[in-house]
C-alpha cells in the first residue's frame, strides 16, 4: 500500500488540518501518517487557541516516520514560524523526500494573515524550491507573486511568476474573487486549466486541506501531476455536492466539512 505524510496543524473539530488530511488520504486509498506542527482549540465558529510544536519535537516526528515507513508523497499545510519551516526543509532534504505538495496556508478567505511575516521569507526560500507543486489560493498567490489578481489572465501571469521564481509547479485555485471554480496548473512551462462547476455550499471549511491531500495521495499512487489534480478536483467536487451540514455555531466557519471523506464517494 502506498503511503503519504501530512505535515500540518491539528483541527480539534476535525474539519481541516491534520484530521481532514487523514480522512482524505485514507479515502483516496493510501496509508496516511502525520507530523503535527501545532495544536489548535477550534470548532466551526473559529479558533480559540493555538499551541505550536517545538522545532525539536517536530524533527523527532519526521525522523520517526521517515526511518520506518517512508512516505511516497508529502503534503505540507499550516506552518507559521521560521524555525518550524526550517526544520521541515532540513528533514525533507536529509531524507530526499519526493512528491512534495505545499499548501501555503498564508491568507484566509477573509483576508486575515495566517503566517508570521518573518516566516514568509523562510517558506519561499527553503520550502517552495523543494516542492513538486504549490497550491495557493488567490490571496496567497498575490503575496507570492507580488501582483494583483482579478482575471484569468492575471491568474496565468501570477502562476508563471511563482513557478519560474521558485522552480516548482503551481496549482492556482480560482475560488477567490475570480467567480468560477476553475483552477490553473502551471507545470513544465505550460498552462492547463481545470474547469469546475461552482457548487453553492457554505460548508467549505478545510477545502484547501482536502484538495492538497488528495493531490498528494494520487501522486503517491503513481499518477502524474495533471492526473492527480484532476482526480483531486473530482473528489472534492463530490464531497461538496454531498451538502453535509453538521455545525451548530453561527460563525464564519459554520458547518465544517467534518465527515467529507466518509460520504464523498457515495455521493458522486
């Protein structure tokens, strides 16, 4: 059985982060492992507290995984400090990790910054050059490219700029501002659009985690990057179409995708 590792933060409500990654990787047919960068106390209404892992303990988690059950793919999610990013990059180089998917959790849908300013430089300098593919949303792509994005042409220019600057493929997600569900893949000097139908579902907390984890799972199984993206988009569309409605809160993350993986295949 193929294996995949998620390096990310824990979401106690199960809707995003490590918990979403485990569910998604399992439903996509690989053995899922984790290295936790932070603990959070959160639910569908918001985050109440965050406690970061120490760099030393994160390194020990990564050593434990790579020296026993080598991952066929690695997904990296929320990492907010330069020290943790440096630890991850050092271990990935040491173990010559393959099929690295970086979901740069930097800017929330609301526009709030989710990463320390000093960590952005470490992320771009040390982690992105190791990635096979990076999966920014539009606000994150604006930060990485230094440009504004309002149109498909803007997306193409930004994806090229990011890919050429950091030497990795870029899957630029079109769910913010550009009013469709079309995503753009820039890889090997070429652009490819993945057309999608926008599904009017408020239960979208954790969709970025799910998409990047599904891509990593399919890369682990030996699919090409374009095929992995296509399969991941099909999976997440099925999960959104299930219209699960679980949360009882009234905040901006109301009705998290807590059980997305359980029902996705049945509802496609």
